[in-house]
């Protein structure tokens, strides 16, 4: 989606962050499901989590990172492979199933919060 000005994932450093917050007024099926505070404190944890990517130290410029993390004749990164640019037909069918059976909230379809559809949502075909 570079032609639409969407930088992910090629030219924008990404990180892994998580947080827990009370969003039961909008994120839980439009506020229908309320948080059960009797189960607090809420804890999220991760184990066996591996990241296969390029390290992007804060002290390095964006141009240096792009150069280091882009494929070249000497080194080919998995994220530059053609098969990574879009889902296969089978993967698209799997995504439709997951969305139908597990998706609770999609900001791309939330016109109340986002009257103008975010540019990264324009490619949604489902």
C-alpha cells in the first residue's frame, strides 16, 4: 500500500507494546459487554515470543535503518519476498473465517469514531 502513503511495514520502525485499559464503552461489541472488575487485577503476559526483524536503535537515522533493513544483492530479508506482499487465496479464506468467528471490534468500520475512513483501511475487501 505504499502508493497510498501507508509506510508499514517497510519504512517505519515498529515495536511491540501492550496495555490493558477500560474500553467497555466502545471496544467490547459497541459497549454491550462491560468489564467485570471483580476479576481485577488484569494481567497480560507473553512467553516464547520471538521477533525476526531488523533492530532499529534510536540513535540511528531513518535513512540508515532503511538501508540496513532493506534487501540487497548480498542479503535477502523474508519481508521483501513477493509472497509477503499479500495474502494467498487460502490465507484470505482463513482471514474471513477468523473475522467472522473472532473479531469483536474493527476501527476500519467504526464510522461513529472515524467518520473519515483511515487510509490504511481503504484496502479492506472483507
